[in-house]
C-alpha cells in the first residue's frame, strides 16, 4: 500500500522564518515610520520563545518585507493604530488616550458650566457700583454716607446722590403736568445737606446722566434698568447679596443661566415699571429686590411643580411663605418700594411658567440636567404626548404672552401719565408714611 508523503510545514512554521519585521516606529517630528530593515532582527516582547508566529514573510531581490496580517486575534497592546501614534512613548512624552482625554475635558466643561457665573458677575457689579455711590456722595456732601440733614438708617448715600446716579425717579423719566414742564420750579441740588433745600438747581442738573435731549422733556427711560445695580445703603446691599448669593446661585445651578438671566432682568425691570405707575412721583427707588422676588417666585414654582423631589416639601413651603410675607411686610417701611417686590414676584411667576422645565408628572425629561448633552435618541411623537403635556404647553403660552402684554401695557400707561389708583399707594406704605415722596413745588425768585 503506498504511503502518503509527510505533509510539509507551511513556510510560516519553518524555523528559518521565525523572525518577523517589527512594528513601525513613529518619529516624534513628523510621525513618519522609520525603515523596517534596521530593526529586522528585533523580536516583539509579546512573543515568547517556542511560540509560533502566524505571519507570512517573503523575500524578493534580497530585500525582506512582511505582510503582518495576524491569523489570530492579537492582544490589545499589539494592535496597529490606523492614524495617531501609539500611546506609549516617543522619547519622554507620555500620550493620553483620546477617549480618556475627551472625558476629562467634558467633565471640566460641565463643572465650569454648572457654576453660578451670572449671579457672581451681577453681585460683583452691584458691589462695585455701591462703592462708586459712596465715593460720589463723599465728593458731593463731604461724607461717604448721609448724616445731614438726617441720618440714613440704611447707612448709605443721600437720595439726591442716588437720583443723580440713576435711581428710578419719575420726574427724570417722563413729563408730569405742572411739574416737569414748569421752568420756574426749582429743584434740590445734589450737594444740598440743609433741612430746607434752597432749590436753586434745575431738574436736569439733579437728574444728571447727560441731561435731557430736549429742555423740560425728561426722557431717561433707562432708569427702569439702572436701579437694579444701585442700593440705598450697606444694610440694603448686604441683605440683597446674602439672598442673591444663596437662593439666586442655587436657582442658577438648577435651571441654568439661559433661563435665569431673562427672568432675573425682566423681574427687576417690571418691578420698577409697576412702581413708576403707582408709587408717589417723588419717590426714588433702588435695589435688586424686584429681581430677587422673581427668583423667590421661581423657587415657589419649582417647589410646587416638583413636590415629590423635595425631602420635606411641606416644611420648605412654610419657610418660603414666611420669608415672602416678611419681605412684603418690610416693603411697607419708608425707603423701601413694595411695588418693586410685587412686580418682580408677578413677573417671576409668569416667566417661570413659560421657561421652567415641564413638571415631572407630565414627562420624564426632568431627570436630565440643563447641561446634559443632546443625544440622538428618538423623541416621542407629538401624537403620543399626554393631555397633561399639552395642557402645560398652553400654560407656557399664557405665561409668556401675559408677561409681554403686562409689561407693554404698564410701560405705555407710565408714559401716558401713570396709574390712576387712589388706594394702590397703600400697598407700599402705611398711614402718614404715604405722604413721603409727594412733590411739593416752590417757585424760584428772580434773584
């Protein structure tokens, strides 16, 4: 019976082909692999003696080259890289995995974004502006705080200094019949410290800030905005900053600056718009209280909409309502404008309904933070939305439209003569305190 010849080993098993060409070595200057021939006798540290290597080398024209095509799955450390250099070393440089580097960058970016940068920035601006108030008051009156003709209980500049620097003061903003259009009327000077002002300055000199475009026609509309950054004294700004850096910063971390910034600014502006309509014309109003009451309104809304997310929601609601009641009560005191508090709270509620997240009872999207990256997951179709979700869309529209209409109506009403409500003033004062801010006119003599 004929015998079969012994099978010959394939070339890759022969001992004379045990050596393989090394992996390319990357050059740090240009990532160009060096020649294979200079390392043809090197062995991979991953291959032990006696272990077969499944590579098929070839020789042609006395030049060895190799197709390093593995016939088995190599270890992760020996996989060739398609583009970037291997993570191990080129000289003394240590390369970081691109995936790990991206993760670290994402963590750093998210950490940076979740800080309350807006609240910190606006608090810093308010502090700088208050320092300017103190300096200006010292230049005008010789004292950094008002001590003559009476002491400012809030430990701050005089009301004339605040008017000159941009407080909400209706005579500087629009025409008041028989007052701003009468050139014979005199107004206190900024540096006046007497108990009986001589009224030797014009309204334009008292208002400052570049005066008016046309004589006897006040037009400083920006006084709805600038008072947010002014404060009447040290106690005033300390109280506001404590509330702002605590509650405002927490709210910015929760809803993000894109939601907080428009609500904060609109609440502050609308507070001064409401006060301009119904407060006494001679009242000078300053402070970020309106904007902060907008933040308080957001906190109340978030508590009511996400009741189950709070550990002790009932206790939190009681403390919040007490805080709101005390703040409105303090707004009845002289020197504080309760209309700013009321206006800021109302605007905060309306814009909060329009801009806050959809309550979790209508959707599960509340689990994502406002800084979560957009994913490519398929969103549910509109036809699959619940009735509650559509109801909340309607609430959003009502809140947004209501805030815009209310702002527009009251601004238009202000420039058409202001509010005509005999009892509204009692929302911001009690008893004889309501006489403060009433403008009394005196006519300057020819001398």
